[in-house]
């Protein structure tokens, strides 16, 4: 598999004949996607997949034809599509599987070569759905010929089993049509299995959007290191701490993210948290890194200029603040500070209008970063 190839996993098709088990198809797709991402594979996220369905007027949950799979993959710039189905098998006499056994069968469709893999499958008790999904995920990595493929035992050991009822609540929450339903189902999933990371991330984002930073932080800090959303959770956890005035924990979270995913927005917000801790030298260094990554963003110029101005480095402050105004002539705050920097006029004691003016970024573009790294890796591999 080439480094820059993007994998799309679609909900598996329900061949059980029981509509109340439709949620399993979404659960399998989510688990396989998360496993691929956690192992470093580029994988189309659920939001983009739903957008692809909308563009092609495909009904989520419907069984897709081979032609629709091809079209969906092309629409989402995927090179490979993972799809499959699941069916119930009668329980064997004397076995404890009260709901019988489940067989999940998958295939990988290669859009570039217009061919597909042989089917591969996993069978187990319905109650052991999590283990079935994890084993299928490992098989998928093997089918993709992922060169970083861990040993199966190691892969499974890093993914503790999840209660079936918790998995059902989470999957139903993903497809719920109202915010209230999503919140209730994610909360139930998290309470049914306290080690279940995925609903904690979803709840953290829900409360983040509501600006309830304390509750959001409580959920986000429960996102496991093995969760593919871990660094995104740490990013928003850092911003929660920042908004709560807890600047050292904010620095800790954002530093952790910057070391793994050195995005411009992460360095920017890290600089803001360092500035609030009066760690001027490191704040300036972080703001410079953000600016080096994207010199077109006026906020990055502003934050660097503002910090330099506060530190009495008026010459460099003028340069950055002037760049801010050039990019956004309507920025009255930057214009005012530029005027003061030109006069070598620093902060006035007690002037709250010029205190804590750092500008925060709330976008988090890890997928774009991973895509770029993969593309660069693929280009280097050709040389």
C-alpha cells in the first residue's frame, strides 16, 4: 500500500434480517476506521463520508452497489474502500452465546487497479462484538499490506474489550438525528463502560461547543492515548484549561500536541498559554513557529507583534503589527498597538484594554497535516 493512499470504510451491510441490528454496521466501520488511523493509515473520517453520501444522494445505512462504492470512493479521493456485511449464525448447543454468533465478512476494493481482495472474516459470539471488530481491523491492516503492522496479540492487547450495550449506545448516538439524542446515547455509553474512550471524546466536543469548559475538560481528559482522537482531545482540553484560567495545564496539553502534531494553530495557542504564564521568551518562540507555518494569517502576526510590544521590542513589534494591518486594514486593535509601538510607547500599568489580548485558534487540522506528511513521504519514496 502506498503511503499517501486514503482508505474509506463504509458501514457494513446488515444481512441478519433484523433491522434492530443496523447499528452494528456503523460500529464496525467506526472501529475499523479508528484502528487504521491509530496505526498511521490515512482514513476518510465519518463527517467526510457522510458528505460523500449527501453529494451522491445515497441513503446512509443502505447496501451500496459495486458502482456506488466506486463512485463514493472517487468522490472522497479514496484509493481503497473497505466494505462488507454481517450475518447471524445459530448458537451452538451448550455454548454461552445467548444471542448466537456473528460472522463479519470484509473486502478491500482497490479503485486504482479496479480489483478487490478475497473476502476475509471473523466469527464470534455477538456479546464479543468488540473483539470481532478488533480482529477484523487487524486483518484489514494486513490486507492493506501496512508495513507498520503490529503483531496481532500486541494489537489486541492495546484495545480492551468494550461492553456490547455500551457499543450499541455509542453507535446509535453517531446516527442519532437530534443533539439531545446524541448526548443521551453518548452519556449512556460512557457510563456503561467507564474505559470506553470514544463517547468521552464526543461528549467533550459537545460541551466544548456549549462553552461549558469545566464539564468538557472532564470528558476530554478521559480520552485514551490509543484513541485516534487523542491529540485532538488534548488540543481542546488545553483550550478548556486556558478558558478556565488554568494556564500551566493548558501549556502541558498543548506542548504534548505540538510535539506530535506541530500545527500552526497548536503553536499559536501554546504561545497564548505561555504568555498568560508570563513565560515571554517561550511565548515569542511559539508565536514565531506559528507564523513560520502560515505567514498569511493576520492573527499570527498580531500575536507575535503584541508579545514583542509587551516585551519592549518595539522595532520588531512594528514589523509584525504592520503586517497585521496590511492583511486586515479593519483591525483597529492592531492599528492602535502599531501607533504605540511606533512611538516606543509600551504597556501602561493598569490599562486593561491592552492586557490578555492574545488571539486563540479553535480549528484543528490534524488530518490535513497527516495527509501532507504522507504525500511528502510518498514523494521521497519515489526518489
